[in-house]
C-alpha cells in the first residue's frame, strides 16, 4: 500500500483508473484488500519512477496464501526493497 499512497500523491484515483482502464471500484477493492494486482503495481511504479519489477513481485507475493514460504519471500523482497 506504500506504492499506492505514493501514486495517489502523483495523481488522483480517477486518473489512475482511466490510465489502467479499470473502474474506480477495482482500485477501491485493492485498497480494501490491502494489496495491488501486479498490473496495477507495475504501472504505478513506472509512473512514479519506482522499480516496476520489485513492486510487481511484491504484489504477487502479497496475494499468496499465508504460510512460511510467503513469509520467506516477503522477507527477501523487503531486504531488496528499492526507494520509492
């Protein structure tokens, strides 16, 4: 959600939805669930100057069911986190 917060500083949610060709409900659902789809994450990262590979990988990992492998992947990604 850190990336989404940064993205919303750059432009309004309605603009993101138009650019991503999704409804505002899709972005609202992402906020409620607490994670972005890899597509949203990559596009927002590109537009904000962040690393799209890191952020899309994080989105994939966050969508996985809870368990030791997910925790391990998230820990590894957090060690490689790039500046927003």
